């Protein structure tokens, strides 16, 4: 009887060890890239088209796991000014199932586009001496436990 129990215990330990060796550990989210594009819509008078692109690279299994367990992407718009960069819009937060937020083979992506009228929140400099606008976003990936990584986009300049 002891031999049978010993063999069963040894087989169980070997099976657990084999499973442990073949299971890939979860990949931590360590990188994020953010891009902002502000264009002009020719179909709507004076409208501005805003396109956000955010990427958090990882494998698809982990990307889905992060989103299922509360992972999200949060974006804030800033005006780039000497001395201080004030928040001009946001935060806007995308969760699993929201339009534009996906998990795929290359990780988590946010691709979102919308239109705003000229003179909207993008018009961050409207003084007599400075009518040019300089806008960028900060994109933050927040995992289900509250851990964060973030990236700033390039600055978009124009009269918005």
C-alpha cells in the first residue's frame, strides 16, 4: 500500500511540474505608445477630426486578461504652454467593450476618431497675442490592480 501511495505522489509531483514548465507566466504591461492627430474635415465646415491611437504591446491572451479584469485606457488632453501645461479635456476612459478598445495578437489597442467644431476645447490659446494652439495627449494604461504606465503623444500645432 505504501508503494502505491509513493508512486501516486511521485506521479502527481511530476504532473504538476510538467504543467508548471509549459504554462507561460502572464506578461506585465511595461510599454505604451500614444499618438494624436488633429486634421480638418472637408465635409463639415470648420470641423476638426481627432484621432487617438494608443498601443500597449503584449500577447493576445494577456491583453484579454487585463481587459476582463478591469484594465482600461485613460486619455487627457493638454495645452502645451510655457511654464505649465493645463488639462483642457478629460479624463476620458475606455473599458472592455467600449468602441475603439480591442485586445489582439499584438496587445491592447485604442483607435478612436471623432469630430469637434472649430473653437472647441482644442482652442487652448485664444488671446490677442497668441492664437496658435499646441495640443497633446497623455495616455495611461491602468491595470485592474491600479498599476499604471503612461506616454505623451507628440504635440499637434494649428489654429483649432
